[in-house]
């Protein structure tokens, strides 16, 4: 434990789905911050990110916050013992961006009890305020927020491509229907202006950065991210912009089409049985067995149940314009009011 810690900032990366989160975790944060990247792709794996997500989203008890910070302090102390300055610690997690109730925006509309959400009302931001106060007291630094953003139309198409792995009957019609139902719901999850406002209210404007996926891998974008993180050398990594901008996107050579993925049984299997079973050792063994034959069985199930499924879905010009009619006002407000914190 440090008696009087030098200033160390905590950066929480809120990874919206399909916004290059995994690529940042594997290719960018580790090269900029080394062991002080506490997320998937870092030397410590997901354990810090998982714990932080649970604490922030469930307004955990102070002792759990203190235990997490004590473990982070050990990482910081280890780096200092090696003679390495540690101005920043990053925790990156896609689960931080999760909606109340969970699920992707295109899966959530399946539920008849679906309720539109606003980022400012997410439990995340209540937890951020609590953790920020605890962090300042222990590390004499501040808590910052990074949100990665992307054009909402291809983002929705990419999300459906990922979701298709867990649907028996993926189709172009189902894709368009889910998108239109989401747009009609009034949900604000893809309203980046609303996210920026919630972030500003939680930690202050100077501690916020909205990072466009298109800027990652460019000299300007990398330098801006590096300065925000407090990394010493902005050239410490070489980002392949093609891999980053298309990270986790099932996209073919046509920029308006996305491949439909092979059906997988493992995710539906997670929800089998009562709550006590879903957390049991027996359930974990069952999932391990399911994953072993996931691909082969999944392909067979699809061939029987949905032989006419398409090989890809397409973002048509008509659907693209429908999405833009909803998102353009949000994006215009973001650029006009928060342009200084958008990279």
C-alpha cells in the first residue's frame, strides 16, 4: 500500500458494441500502457474489467470498491518497482455500455416489455460518480471516460451479423424489421449526444473523449488518444487501420453487405434451466461440451430448420436513409456542442 500515492488517473473505456473494442484492447491499449491496461488483451485478462463492470452497474458496496482499488494499487506498485512511471490505468470493457436489462439493441426489441432507455439513466453513471470519489482519495488522480463511436447504420448491420449466430431464422426481412422497431421505440442507446451529456455530468467535460472508429489508426486520432491516456510515446504502437475499422465486423468486399454467421448453440444453452443451475458447475461442464460441437451441430440445425436462410444481409439505401433520419439530428448536436471532445 502506498502512503502518499503519486497522481494516477483511471480511464474507463466504454466500448459500445461493434466499435472496435476488441481491437483497441488487443492492439492499442497494451502497447500504450503495457500491464496498466486492465482488460481483455492485457496481461491481467478480463478479471479487472469484469469486476469493475459489476461494481459500476450494480452500485456495489464500498468494501467491494475498496477491494478492487487495492488490487489495482498492487499493479501500480509493481510497475513503479520496475522503475516505470504509471500516470494512467485503463479498464476497457464492452459490458460497461450495456443497457439496463442487458442484450443488444436489436435483440432487446424481441421483448414485448421493452422500455426505451436514455444513457443518463444507466446505473453505470451512478457507479462512476461513486468510484471517482474513491479513486481520488486513494490515488490523488481523476477518473476519465472514453466512448468509442461509429456511424450508426453500419453499426446496426454489423450487430445483426453478430446476432445472426444465435438466431434460427436470420433473414434480410428480420434484420430490417428489428432495425425499424428499434428506431420507432424512441430508445436513445445510439444517441451519442446523449452519451456525451451523461459523461460530462458524471466526470466533467475535460475528462471525456468520444473516439470515432474512423480516426483510430490515423496519426491525428492516435495522438489524441495517447495524450488523453497520458501515454509517454504516441508512436509506441503501429495500428493497422484496416483491421481496426473493421474489427469484429462480418463484412465482405461489398461495404454494404455483412455475412450471416453459422448458428451457435452455446449462447442459448447459457439460459437453460433455473437461475441456480445457470451458475452451477454442472452448467459450466454442459457449456464446455456444447462448445466442442457448436459449429458442426449448429450448421446441421440450420440446414434442417432454416434451409433458405441468406448468406448475407444488406444495408439497403432505403434502410440507410431511415436510420439517418433518426440519427442525423443527434450527430449534428454532438458535433455542435461537443466537437471539442470528439476525435
